[in-house]
C-alpha cells in the first residue's frame, strides 16, 4: 500500500469514527432527554396527588 493510499484510508477511517461518535452522542442526548421528561411527568403526578390528598 502506497503512502497516498494509506493516508486516504486513515482520513476515511477518521471520518467514519467521527460520524459514529456523533451518532452515539445524539443517542445519549435523546436518552437523557427522555429520562428528564419522564422525571418531570412523575414530579407533576406526585404534586397533583399531594394536592388531592391534602384537600
């Protein structure tokens, strides 16, 4: 493998790894967003339940 071809393979692999990292980061952000949304919903339910119990 010539140096130019090796360099091109390295550039392509680096690009692939960056795309995989970006996809993984988006998946983690989406997952943490869903967890935050669920926690918010649970908090609202507990607040509503507390208001009903004290009334």
